[in-house]
């Protein structure tokens, strides 16, 4: 009888110990697995009158291949834990080194037959920014913009001063002929001939040139979100074909062509620069998100489809927010674009949605 009582007692003790430890075991089993922080990258290679009927199969394939190469180069940086700024540089430099785009090699010519390159970059973490304009001897304008941001007390440098700074910082310099392409020179010649027959009654070139509105803008840009939640944006361009008087568009203007803020989003613009400057387009999208508390897609649509269109401007933007949501909004027949989201999903587009 004593043996039976002892046996029952032992079972009770074991049962109590199991009951005590069970909640902890269950808690460990049901403990939520931490989600991987979102990352993402978006690029553009210009917006404008980009029609499928005007594109050969070979040309379309070439653009898609280069867009994939550029966005993949940037995404690789993010995937390996790198910073969004590094991803932006990696992606844009691929496009700067391709004659397909109006940036770096393949930049358009001014009326005088020169290349004047502009670029800007912005860090969403601390709102630091750097920009350059009117340069012709620095191999990578976007790298110079970053160097201005990180190695100087200034935001924007231009012309020979910017190039002197680039030399002091050890950036790669090139002969201006490095940026020459026959295709862009032919475009300049056509623009000059068109200008001769489109004079107003006083013999002056008309302020409004319908060709501008109906042309393709090959500006390149990139926005990225890294694993630490930091956003960055960058833009690089050769400007506008046949431009005069050292004209500067929106690409190097912080808030117009480029903007990044960790509390909202990162934006890079492409299009008729004067309108993007007047509309402060890149910042306007971020401001709508921050102050009106509306999502990225809605903010982008309101600024591009409503505000910019009402002003008479044409072009588009790429953007990404702090949660990894992506926007590629434009009011032109096409925009060269590509993205890779947090799931590693690649998307490439050229024509209208």
C-alpha cells in the first residue's frame, strides 16, 4: 500500500514539473519569427515619346538588357547588406557608361556642340545632399555629386570649379570627347535645322518648342531602400538637346529632380526640367506623404497626373518609401524603368502601363 502511495506521489511530482515547464516551451514554439527588413530599388532611363512602333526589336532588347544590368547591380549591393547610397551609385554608373541614355557617355549636346553634365544625390537619413552642373571632364557625374555631399561643406558646385574639386578629390577625369556619340550629334543637327524653320514673326526662336514636349528625355535616376531603413535618391543627365546659355534643368536641383527623406520617400525625376523645378516635384511628393499622411502611390499620382499635367509639363518619376512600396508614375507615352522589390521580383517597363 505504501509502495502504491509512493508511486502515485512520484507521478504527481513529475506531472507538476511538466505543467510548470510547458508554458515556456509553448511560448518558445509560438515565438514570432522576425521579418526580414524590406529593401528595394527602382531606376529610370528617361521618359517621353517612347512608342513601340518606333522601336526595333533589337533596340528594345538592348534597353531592357541595360536596365536589368543597372537595377541588378544596385540590388546586389542591398542584398549583401550595403547602403542605399552605394546602391544608387552602382545602378546609375551602369547607365552613365551606356550610350543608350542621356547621361555620361551618350549625353546630348548643347547648341555649341558641347556636353554639359548635371547630377545630384541625396541621403534620406540626414537630408545631406550633393549636386554638380555644367561639367564635361568628370567620368562619373553622380560620383562627383556624392563627393560634393560627403567631402565638402557645399551642396552644389558647377563648371570648372566642380571639375577642379573633382581633381583634388582624385576622381577619374576624361577628355570631353569621351562623352561624344554620333547619334547625339545627329540629334543636335536635326534640332538646329528645326529651329531655323520654327522662328516667330520677329525672327527669334519661339519660346515654346513643340519638339521639346514630344521628345524623349534620357535622364537616368535611381532610388533605393536598404536593410537599415535608409532611403537615397540620385539623378544624372546631359540635359536638353540644343540647350543654350549654360541652361540647367531639374536633375541637379534638390527638391525638383532629386529628393530623399527617411520619414517619407526617395524620388528621382525625368522630363521637361523647367516644369519640375517650378513644381518642386520630387519634394512635393514627399511633402504630401509627410504632412497629408497619404500613401506613395496617391501622392505620386496627384503630383504627376494632376499638378504637373495641369502646368503643361511632361515627364515622370520613380519613388520608393520607407516600407518598400514602389511608384513609377509618368504622363508621357513611355518611360524606361525597372525595379526589384523586397521579394527579389524584377520588373522592367518601357511603354505605357
